[in-house]
C-alpha cells in the first residue's frame, strides 16, 4: 500500500494528493468531533507578545516550539480601541504566546523572535510594507525589558548590513484579531483541519494541537517535529482513521 508524505509536495498541491489518498484508502471524515484540550488546566502559563510582520506567519513561527501552549494573532502597540484588520490604527500586527516556563523561557522565545524575521527592515517584512508590520518586543516587567535590550544589542553586533529597527515597548492592551485570521496557515489546508476533527472556531483558536499544526502547515516547525508530524499523518492515511489528537 502506498503512503503519501505530505511534505513531498508543495503545500497547495498536497491537498490534491491527500484527497486522492482519501478516495483510495476510504478515510472516514466526521463532520466534526470535539477534542479535549490535553494541557493541564493548572499549568502555570506565562504570556509574551511580539510583532514581527504579518501575524499570519508570526503565529505559525511560534506554534511548533516546545513549551508553547497557545498562540493568538492580534494587534498591539497602539492607542486605537478595538482595531480591525482593515483599520488597525497605530497598532502592529502581533502574536500573543502562552507558554510553560518550565519548558521554555523568555530568552529562548526572544531567539525565535530574532530568527523568524528581518529586524533591519523598517516598517515591513518582505512584500508587506506599512507601520502595522513593524518589529516590536513587548515587555511585561523589568526583567523582560532587560532581556530584550540585551538580546537587541547582541542582534546588532551580528548585523553587518544595517541597523536593527526593533522597538522595545511595555506591553499594553493586546486585541485578538478577527476569527478568520487565527490559525490562518492551518485553515489553508482543509485536510489538516479534518484530521483534528473539524473543530469549531472557538476551540480551534485555543487548541494547542491547532497551534502546532499551524506551524507545520507553514513549514516552520523545527525539522525533527516536522518529521514526527509527517510520520503520524502517514500512519493515519495508512490505517484509514483520520483523527489526530496530539503531535
């Protein structure tokens, strides 16, 4: 029996390949299934917020990191109340990260932040240009501010072709983005949505599994995790049972 490796094809094309696998192997897709959150409710989570370009990609960049429990795309850094995608005001597109400090610390999150965008670009990342795409580290307290400053200085010493433009600001109000912008990369792959049981929007936004698959869909997971998810998906296709509960 032939197995389909989802990463053997470009993301858009993989949906076609997997649809063929669906027909050939008789995978049964339910309309939806409620998958319980496997994270302990008593987990002492902390919050970090960063702006590093489009929040679609920013959310995906942190979703697969060990210790990150949830991600939320949104707006921060401005004065406008209730910003919207078409009218962000002076806010920047941002990502809020809920993480377990027993598994990952703020310094490590900063490393992901720097490695996931070009901090030398002014008000933009790649084709996305505008103040809403500026680079910002939002800090919550003196220690985070100190770590942010140290990390920025270190990043500047590594940059030989430009000035690091990243701003460091105290964290104010974080406004979650509209539902259609949450887990955006995952939603572009209907097969993956079906694999986790077609969760309703509110569950999808809070799901740790959805956060990881959002990073996987964007091909932003660490290589080892990408391979692990590949193997689980291939096993599901082989067995013909589609519910993926954890990765």
